[in-house]
């Protein structure tokens, strides 16, 4: 059953040095507050997993939290590159960063396999690309029924999945709606999970097309109002586009980034 605790206590209990950690949320409900708490607590040697690494992973990488990134696309949406990510790959600053690149479909299927208790996923993707030559977790597989050559990718089972949602009730059930990405699959695939929420309420009113995670699949819940900022939380606040634009200049320069880190996070 999910425990309701503070964000600092949840990160201290659930996220450990050397863990494989997935912070998921697709353009929406990105768990920035939890990511900043991971930085604040000085976690190191993390393998970060995310379908679309954007600013929060640029920040975690620049803070020296990561040793490896498993991903399918990385960038500052609508603006450009992730400069802390680029600096780590090209110049090993602040520490070297190993990368394992997949497609969006590959990552989504890996989460689905992990959530289903399967060792791998099979899909038609990657054909005609160079990714299988660069990534040793992409393998051809022959269909036993048709003889077709397909692609297999291993399941993702992170040590901990972190997501943000609109609300939870006092029994530990979580409700999120809007663009939901692979948050559900990430939580179900992970060994432990942390859900930050905009608010904790007495009753979860029914919502059209909402995803509800029952208390028994969640490890911990922490109330974190505005916990997805600068991304948005549907029905709570909009995307802070100026933040994304400002990040480009902040992240280009190591000293400017360090000043931001000390002022805004640590």
C-alpha cells in the first residue's frame, strides 16, 4: 500500500546511488520537483531512463547525478539542444555519460514488457536504421509462426519510477489525466515508485479518460504543488514557455549553469 510522506523523505527512502531511475511524463506532468530533490540529496551514478529526456535530465546530468542515459530522443522542446547532456557526452563534464539509444516505440514496448512481467518485447521497428549497430540491446528475432525477422528489446524494470499526477486520495490511490505518456507502464514495471501530486483529496471524483493507479501498485506519494513546473499540469497550470527559452542560455555555459544550480536547486 502506498505511504503518504514528504518529498524529501520519499527520495531519501526510494532513490539510491547506482539505481536505475525513470522519471516519466510526456510534455505534461514532468516530475521536476522530484528531479530537483534527487539533485539536492546528491545522488550519484544513476542510470536515468526516459522516453524524451528534456530539461529535467539536462539538469540531473549537469549536476553529476548520472553515469548512463537510456532514452529515445533528447532536446529542449521547441528550442534546441540539451547542452549539459551534450557536454557530458562530448567532454565528460561533469562526469562521463554512457548512452543507450532506442526509438520511441522501442522504449514504450520495453516499459510495456516490464509492466507485463515479460523478459522482452517484440516489434517491427528499427528496420533500416543504424541503431542496432550502435545499441547492443536491440536484437533481431525470428517469428516462430511466420518466419519474419522482427526486433526484440529487453524489458525495462527500473529500480524506481517517478511520476507526477494531478491528485491522490488519502488511501494512496492516484489519478492523472491529459497526456499520460507511459507513466502507468513505468510505475507497473518498476520495483519501487514515487508519485508526486498537485494535491491530496478526500475523494477522487470520476474523470473522463483518467488513469487511476491503485494504492497497491504505488510505493510512496508526496504532495508537491507545482511539482511539474515548468511543464504543465492539465487543469492546474500551463507550460512556462519562457523557462524553456531561458534554459538554453543557462545551460550553454558551465559557470552559468553552476550559478543556476546553487541558486535554484541546492
